[in-house]
C-alpha cells in the first residue's frame, strides 16, 4: 500500500500489488471500457458497461489470487463480483438474446 497526498482529503491511500500496479480500475481504463461498450454517446452505466467493468475487475483479481492463495477476503469479493456479473448477464438475456450473445462474444467469456 502506498500513501499519496491529496489536496482535498489530506491523505489518499492507493492499493498496489507486488509489481506496483494499481489493483482497482484506473480512470483511463474505465474510460476506455466505457468508450468500447457504450450503447449511445452519453452512456456510462448501461448493463453492457457494467458487465465490462466487472469482467475487467474479475480478471485482475483472479490473477492476484493465483499468486496469493490464502487471501480469503479477496476470494470472497471475487465470488460476489462473479455473482453480480451473472445477475446482470441474466437480465440482458431476458431483455434481448442478441445483445447477450454480442456481449459474451465481445468480452470473450463463456467458452
């Protein structure tokens, strides 16, 4: 964990892994995901964008857990994120099968 000063809050904590990479999604990475998965130009919170962000976080956390097998709290968080993604994908599937298959193919999840 690295401490970084912030003008508004005084001190801001940043979580980084052993390689020095940020464990959560950065603003640039979030913006890139939003731009590639948005449904319309002002879209920031559609189901497609949420699933894309969850998928990115899940892959990062999975890599972390491969090296830290005894990190049980992170494992619990991973399982919660997987459940949330599953519920969102189920919602998309009930609304439109076409959107569901396009999203699955675009994110390269499920086989």
